[in-house]
């Protein structure tokens, strides 16, 4: 009887893994290839410096790292981010971890890749409030940066450019891959997931969560209405933010958002584009009600949260870089809101 039970359990585990592999994919073991951007060590090192450098902002206060803190899950753990002049942005900051694997960037998918995404906050008035020309002038004012750009973009007669800045940041961000217990389990390690996490994975598939949250990033691809079955209240779904409609101006895209990638979700509260929900079990229950029309039992919520916890991965060790020194030619900070 024991042998039969063990065989039955093993068969179930194999079936669940096979089903999961048809829906999800383990993380790649190497840095993903980027479109029109060959990743090199020189480009990664330059991108890391730029990622941490607050002088890309008009005020000299905010950097990419300000909203994408690598010590706290790759986001800022705030409802919505604070930027230039202490203005609050309109949406919650997504994690930068594994973001290279998303179909598109931002909640509404308006940036096709991380290079395009890097340009947005630098120019946004409520974020870094700078201009491409001012950024290039800042970088050109520091000889160490000029040397780094030439090393990262050899043969480029105009190495220090806004486009190359974005490509370097993209190359660094492409290294922020976080292999998790779920990946080990997908790759054959039966002990990588707890029984509760496996039960949560089965629920995640059976209840239809994986219809939107699939692929290598367990989301990050596809656009779906928030409130497919039951629209959440305005405290969670602000009436003024119509999501992808602002990009496409198509009526059917009102309150449509890119499916959130769920890797490291246990680290990235608060949740949703509005950042209004701080508790992961509550967020899971809201999604079940609004997207699936289901009220979860407490044990189901716990199992789903256990599965989501298995998506918390090991981050690459990133040392804070020593940035190039300013010179008399470096533009001075500007704090006024224009």
C-alpha cells in the first residue's frame, strides 16, 4: 500500500510539473538577448553606474534606484512613487527584477523594452524632470563617464548620447534575474516546493489565474481588464486612471492593464497599479473576486500565497558603484517645479 501511495504521489507530481511546463517556463540561466543591444561587461558596468546616479535627474536627488530599490524587491514599497519637488506619481512602481522578461514595460505597456522605459522617468515632470540634452551635458562634463561610454560603445562616434545611456541601463537591468524555488521545481527538484505551495500551484492553474499570469515571468505579458467579472471599488481602481486607453485611445482598453509579473510578489507590496492594497492574501482575494468571480476559502488563499512565495528568488549581488566626480562644467541641480 505504501509503495502504491508513493507511486501515486510521484505520478501526480510529474503530471503537475508537465502541466506547469506547458504554462510557465523556468528562468533562463544566462542574460537574455536584447533587441539591437548586445550586452557586454563594459555596458553592464556603465549601466549600473547610471542606474544609481541621481545626477540624471534635474534636482540631483532621484535615480532609477530611487523607485527600484534592489534591497527591497526592486521597487520602492510605496503606494505611488515620490519624484521631483516631492510630487507623487500616478501609479505604483513595478519591480525592475526580471523586468527584461516582460512583453512591454509600465502598467499600460507604453514602452516596448527597458531602453524605452529608462527614458520615460528621466523626462517625466513628476519623476526626474530632466531633458535629454541636459542629461548628455551632465554626462559629457565628467571625463570618467566619457571614457566609460567610449568603452561600452566602441566605434560609435557619438558614444555619449541619450539613446546609449538608455541601452546601458537596459543592459544592467537585464542582469537582474532572480532564480526561485519554483524554477528549481520546474527543472525537476521535487523538494523545491512545499506541499502547500504545490497545492497552491494546482489551484492557480485550476481556477484560471494562469490564463493571465503565465510564461517565464508568471505574468508581464498580455493586457486584461481589471474587473473582468466584478469591478473593484474606486479606492482600488481609481476612476481617473483608464489604463491602456491612454496609449491606444481605444474604448475597449478602458481600465485595461498589462498582467502584472508575479515573481518576487511577496516582496513588492503595496499591490495593483494604484498601490492601495498592502496585504498579499487580500490582494489574492480581490483578484479572485474581480477577475474570476470567486470567493476563496481561507485555506485556498493560504495555498495560493504559499505558491506565490515560491516565486521569491535569489537576487544577484550588486555593489553600489563609486560614481564619476563632478567638474565645474557639470550642470547644477534645479529644484523648481516647471
